[in-house]
């Protein structure tokens, strides 16, 4: 490591996430945001303000210019890359940032569904401030809405509905609280795993046909994969012509993976054994 690199690393070791640092913008690009020379280390830029870490509603390339002095909060420290990431949004919205930083992992938060989008749900939290850009300071991604597969977000929640969710993380990029609705509900897969073991025969309905197999629903909200090699005794290149969506078939459970919530099935093992020749 060069003397300059060692000096930069030593300087960055004194910086912590949450610190407020000052500096001067040295470079601005549309894709990477702004590079900042921090106070106390004039040799080269050691901080970056990402394209979305600029003032709300503006990108770094639009809001910042070379030579501008900035005061921003540190959101990440990368000693290996010799850089810290900073956010101007944090210093411009102190009430919002203080609220989000005070949340604890696993804490239960209540609020009202403010907006439904194809990518998730915005929640206006009861005890939280408003968000300067989004309809609510809380956000639930689609996978965190339900343990079961859903066709549309509106199948689970509606605008104006009261919800209670578990806090997952502070998203410093968007300045929001990531939430989970499903975390407060029993996981149907774990309940299924409590009563079903490998070797069990089940009847199910084919829900999806893919190039390497088919998915079969064997209980309410519980689907397992029948791999192509376990679909028929005769080798086939695709499932086409063997089964179709909607078919009722008998399968045997070959594996129940609790950790990854995966169920593996076999149709071959459920087929009657061939009769011996007379």
C-alpha cells in the first residue's frame, strides 16, 4: 500500500456511519454522482454522493456543481475501496432521518396504506413524519406482502387500509423504512413441513409448466417442483404433452427444505410399479 493509500485509510478509520462531514465537490457525473474532497484530507476525493443521495427530487448531476461546499451524513464506509458514501438528503431532512435511525430491527409499526404500486406498497406510519417525495415513509416490497404467491398487490391490501408491519431495515438510498406484512403472519410452509415428510404421497394440481419441470400445488399456498427427470419414466426434453396446467396428479415428496422454503416432488415415484411378466 502506498503512503498516500495508508494515509487515506487511516483518515477514513476515524469516520463512522452517521457522522456529518463537510467537503468540496471535486467532480460530478450523471452515472456516479459527485466526488467530494473531505475537510482534513485535501489530497484527493474520499467521499461520494450517489445520484439519488442528492437533495430530494433532484439527481446529483442536477443539484451539485464542482466547487460547491456540502455538508452531508455518512451512510457507508468502505475502507477497502477508500471511500465513504454520503447523503445530502439526510442533512436536509433531519426529522425524517432521526426517525428512521431510531427504529429497531423487528419493531412493529402501524400505519395506513397510502399508495399501491406494481412494485410494492407505501405506508404512512402513525408515528413517523411525512416523506418529501413518496406517499409514505414506510414501504413494503411485493415479496414481503404475503407468504403466498399473489397475482396483484391489490389482492392483499387496499388504499386506506390499516396495517401493522415488522421493521426490516432503514433504506438510506430512498430514505424509507422497509417493512414486512407477512412477518407477522404464520408461515404456511413451516406449518406444512411440521406435518409432511419425505416419502409422503400427495395429490396436487399443476400450476405452472416450465422448461425443466412443473410446479404442483399440494396444499393451500404450498407449491413444489417436479423436475423433468422426475416427471415421467421415459426421458423427455420438455414437459409439453406429459402434463398441463390444471391437471390433477399424484406426487411423492422427496425433500422439504425449511430454510429455503423449497419443496421437491416426484411424479415417477408415485407411478404404479410395472407388472411382472407371466
